[in-house]
């Protein structure tokens, strides 16, 4: 499974690299705080597979990186995605880094 660190995500942003963000947390978590992108809760990821792009890198994120790993595993196994990245450490890593 491909991983991306916050440092590399920041680098992609600064270099204007085209990518998509997908938040797989629950609605309440997403409304409380998110880093952008579309919101597709883990339980809906298979049902909403057509909303996830295949032509650019897609960074899947959650709070700690566990649900995003599960989402990626499901999408890679069932639909042969090869452009998915897990945000290493999830958005909690932003708090630890002091980026909030």
C-alpha cells in the first residue's frame, strides 16, 4: 500500500501537483474538522466507488490512518485501483505536528 506523509502532501500542494483527497471518517468527524476533499464514509466507499477518480493520485485519510487503509484495501482488491495513497498517521498527525 502506498503511503504519503504530511511533508510530501505539503510538497505536492506547493508544486501544484494534481490530486484528490477523500475523507473516510464519519459525518460528525468530517464536520468538526477536515483537510478538504470529498467525504465518503468508510461504510459507503464501495457504493460510491464511481466518485473516486482513477486518473490522478487519490489520498485517502481518516483520523489515524486505519480506516483509510481499510478503504484502500477494499478498493484495490475489488476494483483494482492503483492510484491510492494512505495519509500516514491520519489527520491526528497534523495536531502532533502543530499544523492546526
